């Protein structure tokens, strides 16, 4: 009897150990993610990050409790506070922040919590800062390729308007609402213009800045001013619905950014390019789960599914738009199409043969890296964040 009791006790102990070990293993597999957003879902920019996180959550099979969102976090010490709260009160293992101005403050949090991984979108400090923080990472995507594709859709629409007699070839002028004259915005509107020019050679473009990432009134006013200045198609790198709504009200075709605006603008929305952050979220999550190193400066493109277009709105788009875009995508994947091929643009009438960009960002923004090779300006080759700052012919800055 004593032997039976001893065996039973041993079995109970082994079972308890198995359950405890299983629970511990399960606990170690549960990672919590924090996402710090500059605005909320009312911003097309932030909504794109939020929707990508939801896609990543579904793909990874995560519970709602594993994703913590922080909305309307300014580009200041509030970002450090938000990150601190995500670590101390929610136990986050990975924290993402989505605005350029968050970077310095997110890095402060990374220094405080070396066992947590901090990932910043659009920044440069992970690999350029002299103060290397091993748990701090940057990421971006070659969105200029998506902008180029969206530009093709715009150029096709201009051709349709020319062929129908609505405008002449010389009147093929686009307008572009930009937030700031930063490299990211310049790279975006230049690639958009070059995409349009690839199918509509007479196109020109006016650019008007709002000096704000998100100001619905300013963006609407800028779009209307461009329309008043004879722009027959509008695009933007700004985060509200100001420009798309202005276009819908004026009946002017619009190429949006960060997501489809077809629900609000069914008659004028053509297409939108956007970065899909879901592949990066999944990549980082799996790196942490498998104890693998995260890239210091990650850049995804069309092949990785990080640069995508929304569905084309056939009601507003020109016939043949999808076919033209698909052909360009095939060229991108084959490596035969380069957005900033210097034979396709000039600066002050001259072809660019050499250009030093400010890649290793410093306080004086000094140029430090040659980025033109064999007639190609290689954006995103030397860091993920854009560094294209040329003012090419055919694009006019207004105001």
C-alpha cells in the first residue's frame, strides 16, 4: 500500500511539474506589442499603421490583449511617457512608434528598458547615431515605387482628359499638397511626378506645402488653391481628408495616399499608394519570439508586400490603368525599372551625374554619401529613410 501511495504521489508531482513547465512555456510564447501613434484613426497616416497591426495580429494569431494602442501622442516627452507606460503597466515586449518626431523620445525609453525592443518608423538614428542603442531599430519602405505607380494612374487619367478634349496636352498640370519640404515628401512627390511623366510627357506639377502633417483646413485650402491655379488633378502627402474632400466637391480627380478614400470620394478617387507595415510587424514579432537579431535599419518593397496600392476605382480611373501599373510592377520586380533614373529628369536643365546625400544624418545635415551610380539615384540603398532632396525640372513650388 505504501508503495502504491508513493507512486501516486510521484505521479502527482510529475504532473504538477509538467503543468507548471507547460504554463511557463506558454507564458514565454506570449508577447505583448505596443503601438504609439501621432494621431488616431481619423488620420489616414495613423489608420494605415493601425490597420496593418490588425492584419499582423490576425496573421500571428494574437489576442486583443496582446496589442496595446497609444493614440494622439505628440512628438515630445509624451512619447517617452507613453513608452514607459507600455512597458511598466502593460508589460510590452515590443514597442513601435510611427512618427518621425517620436524618434529621439522613443530612444530615451529604449535606453531605460534594454530588454524591450523599440522600433521606429521613418527615422535614421538607429544606425547613424553615435550613441548606439542595441534594442532600437528603424524601418521604412521603398514607397517611392508605390508613388511612381500611383503617378502612372495619374498620367493615364491626364491622357484620357487630353484625348477627350477636356484639356490640351499643355494643360496637363497636376497639383500636390505636401506637408513639409522634407526628403520624405520630396522623394514622394518627385516619384509621383516621374510616374505620371512616364506615360504623359507634357505633364507639369505645382506643389504647395502646409507645414503640418495633419491639418484638414490647411490641406483643403491648399488643394483648392492648386485647383484655382489650373491644376486638373491633385495628389498629396498629408494625413487628413482635406485634399480628397476638396477634390470631390470640385469634381477634380484625386490620387490619395495611405489608403482608399473611395467611400467619401466615389467620383474622384483614382487609387492610393501606401506602405503596408504588417510584414514588418510580423518580422519583428517572430525575431523576438525566436530570439533572433532584428535588423538595425529595415526596408521593405514591392516584393516583400510592404509597398502596395489600393484597388483602382474604375469610376474615376482611365481605361488601361491596371494594365499599365501591372507592367511597371513586373519591371520593378525584374530590376529593370528605376524610379530615379537620371536620364528621365533634369535639374536646372542638366542631367545629374553625381550627388552626395545626407545619409549619416548630423546636426548640420552635411552631405556625406555618393548616391548616384551608373546613372541611377539609389534611394533607400544606404538607409531606409528617404534622402532624395533634388528639385527637378517640371515641378514648381508654390508659395
